[in-house]
C-alpha cells in the first residue's frame, strides 16, 4: 500500500478533504439555525472575525475599530463571549495575545517607542489605581470591573505603536475610520426614516446613540483631507463623504456635538492659516472655506428635509434655543443638577476620587410621565467631572497631560512633515482633539464607553505617524 504524505492529504485536490470542509461549514451554518435565526449570522460573524484576525495584530485591530464603531449596543449585547466579555474586549485581548507571541518568538522582546508612551502609561496606571480605590471604598466588585474596562481600552494605543507603521495608519486605518462613520451615518438615516411618519411633515424623531460621537471626528478628518491632500481621493469623493456624514450629524440634534464641530472647524482653519503668509487674501480664503463647508452641510439637510417632508430644521432650531435660555430645556436642567451632585462627590474625595464602581443618584426628566425622576447612574455626562469623580484630580491631570502631549505631536507632524497625507491626518487630529475637549463638557464617551478603544487606536495612529513620518523628514 502506498503511503500518502501529509502534503498530499492537505492538497486542494483531495476531494475527501474538500467534502469534509464543506460539510463542516454546513453544520456551522445550519446548527445555529435550530436555536433561532439570529444565531446564524451571530455564529457566522464570529467565525469570520476569528478567521480574519487569526495571528495578525493589525487585522485584529481593524476588526476592533469596525466593531466598536459600527455595531449598535443592542447587537453587542448579544455578542457576549465566555467569561462575560463583550466582542470589542475579546478582540482587544486577542490582539494582545498575538502581540505577546510576536514579541517573544519573532522580535525578541524588541519594543518600539513613541512620543506619548509616558502619559498613556500613567493614565492606565491611574485607572488601575482607581479600581483599587473603588474596592477599598466598598464599591461592588462587579461594578468596579465594569467601569475600569473602558479607560483600560486605551491600552490599544501600545498595540498600534508596536505593530502598525505610520504609512499603514494614514493610508488604511484612517480611511477605515471614515468608512465606519459613513456606515453609522447610514444607520442613523435609516432609523430616522423608519421612525417618522413621512405623511406628516411636522414629525421628528431624534436619533441619538453612542456611536454618533465619531461623526464630528470623521467630519474633521474629511475636512482636513479636503484642505491639505485633496488629490489622494479627489474632491468629488471627499464631498460625498462630507455630505453623507453631515446628514447624520444634524439628525443627532446634539448641541454639544454642533459646538464641538464648530470649534474643530475653527482649529482646522487656524492651523491651515498659520502655515501661510498672513494677509487679507488668505484671511478671506479661510472665511470662504468655513462658509462653504457650513453651506454644504445646510444644503444636504435641506434636500433631505424636502425629500422626506420631515421637520429637521424646526426641531434643530427649537433645541438651539437652549443656548440662550437654558430654562426652556428640562433636559439641560437635569444635566446641570447632575453636575452639582457630582461636584459634591468630588469634594468628598478630591485627590483619588470615589474609585471605579461608584454610583450617584441623579434627577432626570421622564418624557412619558412629564416629570423629573431620580435614578442611579454610574457615570455623568461630562468628561472632566467623570474623571475627577472616579479617578480624582490625579486621574483628571493625567488625562489632560495625555491630551496636551497628543496635541503637541500632531502639531509637530503638521508643521514638519513633507508628506501631504500625514499633514492632513495630523490637522484632523488637532481639530478632533479641540472638538472632543469641548464635547467633553457634555459627554464622557472618551472614557465611559466602548468608543474609548477607538480613541486609543486613533491616538496610536498619531503616535506612529509622528514617529515614522518625521524620521523621513529628518533624513
């Protein structure tokens, strides 16, 4: 009898092997269907994600970016892995495992440095310290573990620094983030159209979800790409991206995001203007740029409103009145009340904070019963108060140092890099940092949600861009 070698057994010409693989795939698809339709795509999606990410840190980080941005909370709630891990957390741990294998067996523990390693490490250390403080103060262990995982998502920064180069970050990961923003925009539009009655033009249903926080970031990245490196994708594609993102951006009717985008836009124009000779002509061009972008945003919303017969403009105007008269909006009053309660908790433990797992009772307005009600909350809608409450002034200072350091890296890349694509990305990061600093006054998503992983990845991309592109410029 002729012995068949292993190579021949694994050859594509082996019909028995192909039949076994096809049969296995059918079982994996059909078997989950016996327990429900949703399990078909759930199991198939998890297997596809596992196959794509297998032993590749970069591909795993790309999947982490996509799942953290695109998948709604109700979908992620279904994708709970063994041990209670959510899908983004599983992907982050998988990437870390692949990284350890590569560092030990391939690179001989040779690490790469970046310009923001120290502040990121300090922020992670303070986050762990706040978990210990929470346990010492008697906070529930389960709640402590739930809270501390979000700031620890910033560990994705080091995975990018070690396994992604600047060219890959700028050419692939940044467009991927914008593409994810466009998918979120599509989800917002579909949810809005499905929720309103198109036969009644006065109807409006606000679409507000956590993933909408990436919309102003993606818009500012597109704006800076349009200004500094339009030839890469072309004006037409960038204009389509801007219009697609701006439509969902307006449908959020998020006043904090509107102000944040305006500040980011001003930062973009100021950074662009600082690199040019001052004069009336350049100032006029800067003003025309701002007016043109805002006009494009308004035009896209107007066309959508006419096509659907919805009352986007009227609802946006009504919510905007809270800027001049806060007493008109009960939700603003409830938020201000929560700020005062949080400040009292900070005063009790100012240095190290109340620790992870701490909760407070806030007043919120119940629209169904048209009254204020008290509810227990694990975070507050303010980045700075959330940091000071859970991690104390030490945690707040460490995060501010991190933001300041990242802004300096981005400005250095913008001013000294000879590559237009790197300058466009750096300008977008400067603008997004300015925007998120303002949005932090009314939102804590940077440290209190799954999007913390997205910001960790984004800032890792900035660090490797600073490291690699400035090295090219100095040669």
